[in-house]
C-alpha cells in the first residue's frame, strides 16, 4: 500500500547540495543543514560574499575600461567628421544589453511569482495542519465533556432509579467506571494541548516576511525596467542628461543586483541543504520547540509502515471500553426496563450519547492518523523545496542577466554618449526640423554609427 | 470545528458566471453548467463565434484602411522629397504595437504556465484520491484474508484442542462467528471495488490533453515572438522582403490569435459555470459513472456536519465485534490455558491477529473518513477553478493584446514600407557607406519620418 506520493528532493537540490562549502579559513564544511553552527553560517556568508567579489570585479573592470577609453583615445584630427571606429558596435551592444536586461526582468517576475506560490503553499499547509491539530483538541474536549455530562446526569439518575437491585446498580457503576476510563484515555489523545508552538503563528510569520520579500523584488524589477526603458529612450532621443542620469541609476541597480544575487545564492544553497534531508532537522527542531515525544513526531513526519501509531494502545483501549459500555447498557435495558420503566429514559439518552461518542471516536481516529498531517508536511516541503527553490533559481538567473546587462551598458553608455552631437550647437538650432543641414548631418553621423 | 478550509468560487468565477448567455436563436440560456444540453452548447459556441466576428471585423477594418491608403493617396508632386505627412506616426505606432505584442507574449507565457500548474494540481489530486481508494480496497482485502486465515487455522485448532469442554468450544465458536461477522462487515467497506471509474485513468487523460495544449500555446507564443522580432528587424534594416513576409505571417498569427481567443473565451465561460457550483454536477456525474449510492458520494463531496458517515453503522458493528472477540479470547485464556496448555499457542496467535486487525481497522477508519478524499476534491477544484481559470484569463489577455497589436501592425506595416527608399536605387549604390549623398538623404528622410 505504501505512503501516498510524498516529497522527493529534486535534481536542483542534489546539484546545489553537492557544491563544496568552506568557512572563512577555507576549511571544508560538511553540507548538512545546521543553521546554528558557526562554521555553516560562515559557509553561507562566504557564498554571499562571492557576489560581493563579483560586484568588486565588475566595478574594477568597468572603471579600467572607461579610464582606458577616456585617456587612451587617439587624438581626433581637427575637422574630421568620421565617428570613432567601433561606434556602431558600441551603440548596438548597449541596446542588446538592455534587451537582455528586459528579458531578465521577465524571468525575474516569473521567479518572484513562483517563489511566492511556493511560500504560500507552505503557509496553506501550515494552516491545514493547524486546523487538524485544533480539531483534535476540540473534538477530545467536546467528547470528554459529553461523557462527563452523561456520568453526572444520566448514570446518576440510573443508579438512583435502580438502587433497589444491587446487581443492576453494580452494572451501572461498571458502566460509569468504563465511561470515566474512556474519558481518561481520550484526554491523553489531545497531544497538542498546551504545546507552545502554533503552526498558525508560523504561517502568519512566513506570510508576513514573504509579503515584504515579494514587494522588494517587484520594486527592484520595476526600477530596473524603468532604467532599461529610459536608457533606450535616452539613446533614441540622444538626450545626454537622460543618459547620464540613467548611467548613475544603472550603477545603483548593478549594486542592488549583485546584492540580491548574493542573498539568493546563499538562500538557495542553504535551502538545498535543508531540502536534501529535511526530516531529521524538522523532527529535531519540532521536538525542541514542542517537547513532544519523538515517537509521536516520527509517526507524523515519517508516516511509513516502520513507525507504529503511538496512539494505537489508547485507541484500542477506548474502543474496547466503548464496546463494553454498549453491552452493559444493552444488558441493563433487557433486565431493568421491564421492572423500572423510569430507567428507560436515561438509558436511551445514554445510548444516544454512546452513538455520538462512537462517531466522534471514528473522527478522532481519522484525525489522529498520520496521513492527513503527513500530507500537509509533504505539501509544505514541496512548496518550499520545489516551487520556492525553483523561483529562487529563476531570480538568481535574473540577477545574473541583469548584472551582465548593466555592466555591459555601463561600459557602452559613456562611449555611445560620446558619439552624440555636442550639445552646444544642439541647443542653438531648431530641434524639430529634420531638414536643417546640421540636423541631417547629425543624423547621418549617429545613424552611421549604428 | 467546521470543515477544513476548502474551495470557494473566486470573484472571476462570479463575474464570468453572471454574463448573459444565449443560444443560436438569441433566446437567453440559464448559466448553470450543463454541457450535454444542446442550448448550453449553443451558448458556448456563440461565445466562441464572437471571436470569429471580431476576426471578421478586424480584417474588414484592415482591408478598408489599406485600400483607402493605397487608392486615396494624394498624388506626390514629382521631385518633392518630403515624406507623406504622418509617416513618423505610422512607424512609431508600428513599433509600439509590436512592443505591446511582445508584452502580451510575456503575459501569455505566464498564463500558459499558470494553466499548466492548475491542471497538474488537478491530476495530482486525482492521483492522491486514487491512492486513497486503492489503499482502502487493499486494506480491506488484506484484513479479510488475515481474519479468514485465522478462522481456518487457529480457531479450528482451538476448537479441536478444547473439544472435551463444550462451554469452551461454544466460546470459541462464538469468537469464530464474530470474526466472520467482522470480515463480512469489513468486506462491505471496500466501496470502490468493481467501480468502472478510475481516477488514475482520468488523471492520465487530463495530463495527456494538457501536454498538447501547453505545447500548442508555446508554439503559438514562439511564432508570435519571432514575427515581432523579425518585423522589428525588417523595420530597422528597412528590408522590404522581410517586412512583406512578416506582414503575411502577421496575418496568419492574427487569425490564430482570434481563434485561440474564441476557444479561451468559451472555455473560461464554461469553466466559470462549472466552478460557481461544482458539487451538484460532479456528484451527479460521479453517480452516473460509478453507480455508487448518493449518501456515500455526498459524504465525500460535501464532507460537512450535515452529512453523516455512511459507514458509521458498519464501523461501529465491526468495532463492537472486535471488542467482543477480545473479551472472549481473554476469557478463553483464563479458563482454558491452565487445563489445555496446547491452547496457548493458537490463542496468542489469535490475539496477535486481533491486534493487527485493530491497527488495520483504525487505518481503515482514517482512510474512509471524508477529510482525506474531500481535501483532494478541494485541491482539484482549486487547481481547476483558481489557477487554471486565472491562467486562461491571462491567455485571453494575451490573445486580445496580440490581436490588437497585430491589427495595428498590419495597418501600419504597408505604410511604413511605403516610406522605405525605393529598392532600385537602393541596390545600385554602396550600402555600407553612410556618407554617400544618396544614403544620407535616405537616412534623413527615414529618420525625419520617425
């Protein structure tokens, strides 16, 4: 029969999990997920620092390239109208880079929504689990109260009615004892009562953080989109000030892109370590947080044939006690009702209570079975380790593409800008008349550079 | 306690469900989902036909516009170099339209992946349900076999061992009767046995269709992307033959876009009718297909406090019988073992079987409870009515945007093309020299038109 189709680590998880990790002294660190160990934290920080290194290298490259371009330009012979060689290539590469950046933005939007989907799947699984756990507590409480009420009213009435025949009173007392035993057994089933960890709270915290993460990415993506579009506009309109502003903005977005890449890389690596073997970590963490026994937690987190139901004993005892109460009540009905007609009402009422209790008991068996909670656990893992990780990798691709595109744009923009006609005579003449000689010369110059 | 958070129709479902529907005679049709009724089919076909009407209107508009442009052009004075007025507007509107088309393609990719997600959620819910149903059958079969084996071997041995004391034999016979009664009751719980409908088969069929739908959309999106990019290239390079080929391709993609829009609109309207009240339709359909009683199906499809568990009676009887067997076996152990030590082995083996049966019984109670299957039903509905419908609406938006963009491009392309320099003198001179007088004149002319 086996467990229902659950979570299996994806190829991405395996791939990321196999990357080597090192601490600050570059000693290798085992790739098991251990977020509280200093070495492991250092390994993740080192992954994030790689992005900082990338940022530094790309800034140095851009600076060297631009300095070389500014200082080592061959002196232009006065009066020469030909644009510097390679000007067309520069403008085209700038436009191509910005288009690559735009494609990256599309990928980023997709990745952001995928990550958000995965995290909302995680929260919804946590909400489901919370619903199941609180339903167990509620059902146990309700059933125990119903049984207590039956003991206090109907069984007491019955004993008073039957007090003339001791053997019937003894049977009623036995039923009372069994009922109290059932209530006692059931009370032990509300295992989540008084546990300080609330899945609802965790789900709310996760949603809260995710909301801001999502918003931050949307703002970053929109900022980059605006920078790309305005840069293209600046190139098309040959507006120097727009290109200068957009060069500065590109530098800002480049820094943000590398920063987000560092965060994404560290998160993806950490998540892959978690996702390659989540059971042990989640089991230990939950045990620490809740103080529940490990057999209960293993039952829910593993839910396979090897782990037996820790409530089996209690359930079987309750079930037998309920069956005994039923046969005792039937015996009483046979023996007592002909002689004491007033015993019929409490007996019928007790049988009704017994039926309700048996219904609740079956519901409780269903709720306590590991299938439901384990399915939520599987859904949470799938959300986190499939959708969210996949989205994170798309975001990483976005950051990479946008870093590459922006670096290329930053190299090309000042050179494209140098190809623009000088702004002093640009302002003197009629801008809108494409047929004034200067304008047409300018167009020829710029167009030929493309 | 309430049901776990289930499916609720979204605002989109309500909105689409409230649109008026009419058959071919334009008589209003009720918007309940009834795919087998001719009137309802006509209403959906009419929705799809609206897209055909849109295609016809846009083709007529494009034809009228182009004929007017070709025939009613004011005669150009010979030797006049000024481009026709509005040329710049034409080229820009063409580029803007193609960019809108590209944005639409991005939306289309998102919608396609969203729809695919929703449908795969539906299949995975069906697979889960199939797993639960086959687990119930398997568990019942296994338990009934175990009980039958116990009756054939251990209980027979016990009766043979105890045959000297008739009251003990009677107790063993009672245990045998109870065991057979439990097996009989359990056999009735395998409600899906012999049912001709397999959720696995449905899931496979759905995945198969979805695979081809997904592929068809990806191909359409890529085709449109290529058309947009090559048209932009043709405009940038002023290549007449590329623009002509792309005009023809645009016409083809325009027809495909309107066609897909018709399919999407009809599917979205039908889906909204289904999703606004799925329970009744699914219940009736499943009852027809499976022949199961309506109380079982209502229990699983509704799963609320108003519908009682149809297996309650059988479960309670089995439970009581199991408890009775247990007390009979304990009685036999007390009475018989001191006198007949050879009875101990079959008794212990019987108790072991009883424990296993009680474990299986609890598992069966959990599997039969409506929570698990109803959760799968809710997940399937959410996949279909939330993700898939949302994706479909995005695809509809893509079709709308691309139809508008392509119609604008089709109106503008021939006019932009008319602004290109005539190809005869284009071929005569040196293409690559931007400084030959003709070339610079051409650039001035085209640039000024932008």
